[in-house]
């Protein structure tokens, strides 16, 4: 390497591909392993953390000794190039590490990866994923060694063929055995053992083999998981069965809003959240999740938002702002595409954003964590109701508007609350509440002392 090039590396500082060390110590060896696992990099020995060239003594066997020390400490051995560069009378040892073809490599049984300018110990799940990727395999392609052909449900295969034909215009095979079909779509191995994808899509009892392959849906009364649970459901079965059951549960547990145009009482009903966007987020969570993590996918429905929590993070170089199609489980992704549950590769996030915009909801938010990804859909009900009430303000008095805001916040109002909020008589409260029901803004539920006024919700 030329001196100018070396100085440029030093000026740029430590980063994902460059590390400074004053000597070849244990940390230098761990860095070499991290580089080998994460795209390669260069270690400059004889340079301090503050970018000062301290230099090292170069003897006859120094280059060989350094190469041997690093190589012998890492398993499997890494490919490297070691050279000495003289800078102003001081020697800097440049150790270039090539990304390993078989990963991950380890130091004393510990695997490291490079994150920014530091080395991180890899989790067992990261180790497994990296190894599969390095040998050209994915998790959903692996065989379920404890499963057999009797664990596959042929009725679910027929469901798949019917929906594939309807969605993708692929004719149902006439002279093909079930075994050949499943092999063609990567759902059984050459040894006729069901793959992970095969069990999750066609299995009689998928959770027998993958307990975490389920979806937990919970409706809370309030805005926190510490608040009371109104309803809950643990969805099991194949992935597409889980999606269908979860959608029905969500329909029952989100509001059906009755909107009206500007200064008009003509009703226009729509769900609080675009169902297609929620469905897309759930599908993404189920097919792109890391199934080596023990957690399951969760959907939490709060008064002010819906959260969909997916074990695992986005693939490397992929983010909500850069939604490149790089599926974690490509076979599952293809199967979902075949039956029309996924429309276009890599379009999921953009579709959710578009559907929210069309529904006049805010775009979904993403809360990213190394161990999980959270998609958050905010409820538009507060903003929407303010706009709605303002639009028809000339037809309502302030007391009636106060009552509507109270119902939006608390779900209902009774005559006593109307009296207390507005400091009016029960007679006035009754007349004005009746006016709101006559205009279709509130609905009466119950009789006598049990009478309450609510906004219309889905059943």
C-alpha cells in the first residue's frame, strides 16, 4: 500500500472496515474474525485509537508471526494479506482480512461480527442464519427431520392449487403426484422429508414442530399492556390459516367509524385502520420473521394504536426507508405470492403507506430493535372527530360537542355525565342527547337507568 493511501485510512478513522491497534493483541484477533464474518476489513497495527502513528518493531519473522497468530486463533482459518508500510521512519503493519466464504468463523468458540467501529458477539440465532446464508440455504428450506409425509394435509395442498390458479392463472397439474408437486415448490426434500416451509404452509399441526409459529392477538382497554385485556386470541395452524383467523378477530376489535362530509350528516362508514394495511403487516411478520427466535408474532390493539411485533430485525442493508426485496424466508414468500396474499415482491411497506394515505390515516411507524421489529398504526379517531365536529359545528351547541368528545375518549356517555360535564338539568341533557341520536351522531343502548349513548362500533 502507498503511504498516501495508508494516511487516508488513518484520517478516516475507525469504522466498519478499519481498526487501529498498537500491537497484535487478543482484540486484534477478535477484530480479524469480525471482519471475516462481516465483509472484510483492514487492521492497522502501530496506530493508536486517537490516530497517532506509534509504529511497531519489524523483525525478520514479524509478518509471518502475526499472520500465524491470527490464523491459528480463528476457526476456520481466515484469508489475509500482511504487509509493512514505513511512514516517517515508523513501521505500520497492514493486515487485510478477506470475508470468509464459509461463515461464521470463531475465536475460542465465540463468533464476532463488525457493527460500526466495534465488534459484537453474535447470538446463536445470528450464527445459525449466517451459516445458512454462507452455504446457500435459508431456514425455510431446511428439512424437519422428525416429520414425515403423514404430517402434510392434502386438503391444504388442494386449497393452495385452487388459490394459485385463481390468483396467478396457474393451471392445476393433471398428471403430477403430490410428492413431485411438493418437491417442485421446495416443500419436501429429495428424501421426501417435509421442509420447514412445507410444514408451515401445508402441515396438519404446524405448532407440533414449531411452537413459536403462531400469532397472539390481544385487545387492551387503554393505551398500555398494563391495562385490562378485553379480548384475546392465540392463532394457530398454517400461516395462511393464522392470517385469516387474525383478520376476523381484528375486524371485531377495531372501531367502525361513521364519518360525515363537511356540514353534512350523510354517513360514510370505514374501519378505524385500513384492514388491508394491517393484514399486510401481519403477513410480513409471519413470512419474514426469524423463526430461530423463540418469541412469536404479536398484535396488540390499544385504544389509540395497533402494534404488530415481529421477532427479528430487517435483513442487512434493508430498512423501512430502503425496502429492498431480500426475503428471510424466500420459499414462504413465494408461496404467499402464489395464493395472492402477497401482490408484488418488495412492495409490502409501500403498500401499507399507500393504503394508510388513501384511508387518511398516518403512515405506519417502525420501531426497530436488534431482536424485534414493531410496526405501529396510529388511530385517526381523535383528529378525525375534531374535524368532523368542527365541520358540523353550526348544527351543534358547545354542550353537545363536549359530549361527543367525551364519547370519543371514553367510549360512551350517560345522562348523569352529560349533566356534570355541562352543568345543566337532566331535562336539558335528555333533550340534547336525543337530538344527537336523531342526527345519527350517537346511538342509544339500553333502557331506563342502564341507558347509555355510544358511537357505533363493529359487532
